[in-house]
């Protein structure tokens, strides 16, 4: 699979990633994709598409609150095929250190009614560190901060 990189998403790419976000994250986070990037700067988007028909995996690195952060989504029907690992390895090659918030439980439901499965085991398998004491516990999201690098 080929990873395409861009600093700025087109309107169509934004719409496709927003749809991917709404399909793959818990339903209570629907429509909140733009909030992830609100007040962020210095974007690097990494896109894997299916012959330019749909985006099947996406990652972004950005600066926010004086940290280099990332987010990553792989379409449910494309999971367990190595795309997430491919994106993570590319991020590790391009950046020495980055952080991300990860939902760390399986209690939320997705729009399709299935349980959202925490990707935390995936990130631990890829060498990320959990920053204990760095949590979000709100009605909207329960997550832990993870770190790669230095």
C-alpha cells in the first residue's frame, strides 16, 4: 500500500476523513473531527486510499498545546491488514517523539451499534508508553495519553 502525504487536506479528503471518523469512533464523538484539529498547527497528513475511491486509513501529526500529537484511523473492514502498523512506522520514521489520546476501554458504541474496541493494545504492541496520571475522564470521552519516542 502507498502512503500519500499532504500538509493541507482538500475538501473531498476532509469529507472522507470526517466520514471515516464518524464510522470508526464512538457515536458520541460523531461530528467532532474538526475539534481534533482546532487550534492545531503544522499538519502532516498520511493517507492510504483504495484507488482514490475512499480513504481506508489516515494519520495526522500536528502541533497543539506545545506538543507534537497524532491521530490515526483505519476503516473497520481494513483492520488487521497491517495498515495501522504501516502508518505508525512511517510516523516513527518522520518524528522522534509524539503523543496521542487513546480511548482505553471497550464500553462505547459506534454508529453501527458495534462496540468500539480500544486501540490501546495495538499502541502498546508498537512500543508506545502510557503516561500514567494523564487522563481525560469526561462524559464525552475517557482516554489516556500515550507517547512514542525520547
